[in-house]
């Protein structure tokens, strides 16, 4: 038993796990969600709706996507990368504890 509680089910039946590959999984998920190409697509759609040129929306989307990836990488390395990682034995959810 641990003094750390699972944030999902409040169980104390948690186990510390190796955090070796969480960074690669994290950045794969970020790339899929806010990649510059994905953000360019959304920028084009929004630009069309407001009557602006789609190429301008795409350019803004690429910039926003790039900035979001850089910022998320910075905060991941600063906070989440140094956290201790656990898995709950009851609900099987993974979480980090700083």
C-alpha cells in the first residue's frame, strides 16, 4: 500500500512504474492533436467562415501549431518529465506525481 492516492478512484493500491517511454508516447499524441498541418487545416476552415483568404488561415494555423508544440514540450520537460509515474492496481489508470 502507498500513501499516494489514485486521482481517478482514490485507491491507495498504486504501484510505481518506469517512466522511460512516456515522453515518446506523449509527443505522438501531441503531434496528432495539434500538429502544424492539422492546425493549418483548421485555420483554413475558420478563415473561410469569416471571409478571409484560406491561405492566411493556414499560415496562422501553422504558426499556432508550432508554438503549441514548443510550449508543451517545454512544460513537459520542466514538470511532467521529472515526475514519478504510477499505475493504479484497481482501475488500471496511469498518472504522474510531482
